[in-house]
C-alpha cells in the first residue's frame, strides 16, 4: 500500500488564506476567506457581550426586588417606629388607668378598715346605752333629802351606782361615744326626734328645751337620736302670767 502523506501549506494574500493538502499524489487546495471568519468571530463576541449585559441587568433587577432601596427601608422602619410609639402610648395610658384604679381601691379599702375600727362597736354601744340610761335615771331620781334621811347602807349603795355611771361615761368617752347635750340647740332632724312641744317665753321657737332621752354620737356619727321637747311661742295669757 502506497504511503500517504499530507502537507499543509498556508499562503496569505489579500486577506485570504490558502490551504494546500497534499496526499496520494494529488494536490488539493482549500481556500477560506479570512475576512468572513473574522467578521463572524466579532459578531459572536458582540452577541456574548450583549448576553452578559442582559444577564447582569436581570441579576441587578432581582437583587433590587430582593433587597429594597435604602429609601424604602427607611420608610418601612419609620412606619414600624410610629406603630411602636402608638402602642407604647396606649400601654402607658392603660398603665396609668390601672394605677389610678388600684389607688382608688386602696383608699376605699383603707376607709372600710378605718370605719370598721371606729364603728365596729356600733351595735354593742347601742345596747349598752340602755344600761347607761337606767343608771342615769336612778342617780337623778334620788334627791339630797332622800340621801339625808336614808341609812348609811343606802348612801353607800347610791355612791357605788354613781361611781359605776361615772366609770361608764369615761369608757364611752374613750371609745368616741359622747352625749349630744342638745339643750338650747336648734332643732335638727338628723339628730333630734320631737316628742312634745313646750310653750316658752324665754327660749326661741324651734329650740330644744327638754330632753326626754339623751342622744349619742359615735366618733361624730349619730348613734341614737335624742328625744326632745321643742319650744313654741307662748300664748298671750301665758305671757301675762
């Protein structure tokens, strides 16, 4: 078999490339236009650059969508801060209302406790007043003449009753229970109960001139109203007398 060899010869002339192929005793020529190849190469390069540019633009658009602009971020943060400020103001207002309500409740509780301490003996004092009335009536019913004519035993008994009445009055005063002593005072419906009307020349009409049953106050609050007789204007024949 004959040997085959190929030799390539490149000749350049006027921008054209000539390639010569030799082999098997035959000679062939391959002519390529170098200008056309160069033009296609530059065109491909331009297309590649254009594709890269579009790719970069697309990537930038995606990044802009994923990460908002600084201005948009600041607006979003400002809106969030405004919402937080409003929420803080709302919570602060609720806190002030709760504190005020708690303080009112504490004042009310303290007042209830104080009233219980002062007026908790209300019922007990009201019952003991019946005993005080009996002692007072007993001591007032005995005159000096009766004491002078009585035996030493009765005199000592009377003194003992007077001491008990005096001690009881001191206990009443210690716990804030006091007599009203309404003689000469103007009639007050909250403190006095009218039992009779007494014609009087000296007293002004509507003033208390007689005590049927003494009234009491517990720490300034009426515990028992006083049963009194009020003065009325005397008739002419009483004035003449």
